[in-house]
C-alpha cells in the first residue's frame, strides 16, 4: 500500500511589500497564502510521533518570514520562493502547492483579489 500525507494551511494572512509599483513597496498590504504539502509517509502514521512529520506551525513561520522579510515584484516569484524554501527546509515534503492572493492588486476595476499558484517538487 502506498500512503500519502497531505497537510494544508489555508488563508494564512501576512503583511508584505510586494508588487511592481513603488507605492506597493512603501505602503505594503496584506497577502493571503494557502499551502498544500504532499509529505512522505513517516512514523507519524503508525507511532503518532510529532517529531517524524512536518510541523505546520513551523511551516507557517517559514512562509511568514518570506512574505514579511523579502521583496518581490511578482506574486508568482513570491509563491515560488515560499515553495522552494519549504521543500529545502522540511525533508519529508515531496511536493508543495503555494497559492498567493493579493486583495489590493492595483487594477482599475472591481475584483476580490489576484491569485497565482505555483507547485514545487523536492529534489530526490
């Protein structure tokens, strides 16, 4: 039997200064991030062992650090960076899908948000 663990964090809210316009950097804005990780099966399934899985609190902190402390012109690049850092930081991750929503996108029109998704796979 092949098992897959999926861990999801939905609608994580972070303040960042990303965008192509200088005003977006100066003012900053809120970004919403969803993270879906496919994790290799570990002892966590049989042993209920916290140390053998991906700590989603730590995943949240990593994403928060990237959004708050780095600067990107494109939310595509931001999503890719979050995914890459997560794959590099947490060995059990096979694949991660990162969705970034930007509700205050500078568009001359009415919309809820701009959204991108980027999927990254860990090197085996």
